[in-house]
C-alpha cells in the first residue's frame, strides 16, 4: 500500500489495483466532529433527574459501576443517546445528498417536503387511531399505534412525497431550482393539511399530535436504533460507491454528461438514498427540524470543499443532535422536545444563508 499526492490538497492511497483519494482537512474536520459527538454521547448518558458523572458513565460502559447506575445508563438512557447519534448521522447525510443533487445550500428534506409528508401521514394515523380506539395513547389501540402504526405511516409519507416531487419536476432531467420550488410548494400544502387536522381535532388528540410533531428522542426504541444504524451503514457504503458520480454532478448536467456521467440515473439514485435516510430518521424520532439542513453546511465550511462531504456531514449531524438533546434537558427546569432546540439553531442559520446568497446576487 502506498500514499502519494495526485491532486493538490489531496492524498491518494493505493492498494494493488484499488485507489482512494482523501483530503487531510476533511478527515480532520470529521474527526473533530466525531469527537464532539462522542463527548456529547457520554454526557447525554449522565444527564437527567438522577445525574451521573462522565467518569461513572465510562465505568458503566466498561462493565463496571454500581447496579443503579447500570440500570439507568444501559436500560433507560442508552437507546436515547444512541438514537441521537444514528438519527443525527442519517439526517446529516440525507441533507448532504439532497444539497448535492440540487446544488443548492437551501435544499434539505425539511425544505422540499419529505419531512412534511411524514408528518402529515403520522398525524392522520394518530387522529384516526384516536377516533377508532377511543382516545389517543390511553386506548387499547395506542401501544400498537405508538410502536408500529405511527413510525410506519411516517415512513410511508416520507417515501411517497419524493415520488410526487420527482414526477412533477422531471422534464428530460432534473433542474435543481424546479426541484426545490416544487418541493417547497408541496411542503406548504402538506403543512396546511396538518394545520387543518390539528384545528379539527379535540384538545387531547391535538396535544398528542403536537408532541410527535416537535420531534423527540424520548421514545426511541432499540428496534429504531438498530434499523436506523443499518440504514446509515448501508447508505455510507452506497455513497462511497457513488463518490465519482456525486463529484461530477456538482459540475452541472452539461459538463457531467461530457465526462461520461449518467446524470438522470445519478440524481435518482442519490435522491433515493437521501429519502430513505430521512424517512428512517423521521420514523425513528419524529420530524426533528433543521438537522439535515444545518449539518451539511457546517461540514462544508469546516472541510472547505465544493460540496458537503458525506462522512463529515454525518459526524456534524450526530454532534448537532446529541448536543441539542443535552440542551433540551438542561436549558429549562423541565425537558423540551429536541426539535425545538434544533429549530432554534437552524432558523437563524437559514436566515444567514439567505442573506448571504442575496448579497452574492446583488454584488
């Protein structure tokens, strides 16, 4: 195995007939973000009504610690902390892939309707289940809804909306601006539908739906963590195989075709992977806003690349969601949904990007 410089700022590792290039700055950025996520993971396991020090948490993870600490860390808090890592990583990758296809920093599953589709279907099932079962999570049907019906409906909604967007946006190829505008329009329609459902529901049902719509890691299960983890690992493998295609897409359709790239198929495969990641994330933890939007832009600025690097975006998403979950438990005397914290972080960042883009246009 040898390492050599081929492109300025990049290193290439060769092993027989295989080779891979990497940028030291990108690797350093990913390592830093993974370190932040790891530190947040340990702190998250210790935060709660019964506080546990980081050293005690590490002792429990190493097989030691007293019985009470082991019960709280391993049985109560570990699924939530792992959920923050895998859901954040998945949303970060989903945002990076979406922004790479659209070649637009403002594109993300939140903006183009994927999250809204999941939310609309989930709220519909919550309210329908309440009507059939006699009252929200307190009814006999509630456990099945909470554990199976709501995640599956969210997954279905998140998968259906991109199909509609693709069919409406495809005209001998995908124009990024058209894709974003159609996605925003569909998202607005779905949000109006959600508002109508909430207005028509009684107070108890509306409260249940609103709690889910806020996005939270509280009810993340081991099954959800396992499924999301598998999706993230598979997506990372597929993304590695698509590295060249993603790089070519950044050059625009004309240049990409001249270099032998299959633009339409590359866009479709990339969007499918992005949609599956976003759908799995929403089905696991609800519609946690702005992680898929902010994480790729943080990775882009740290790595200083032409497009959001996928692994670095995954690390940024994991770090962002884990830290936001800690804040949601500490900022007030009572716990608030983590989606509120991520929205409070993401909304000003969105305004900043819009203002920055407007300045570039006017200059």
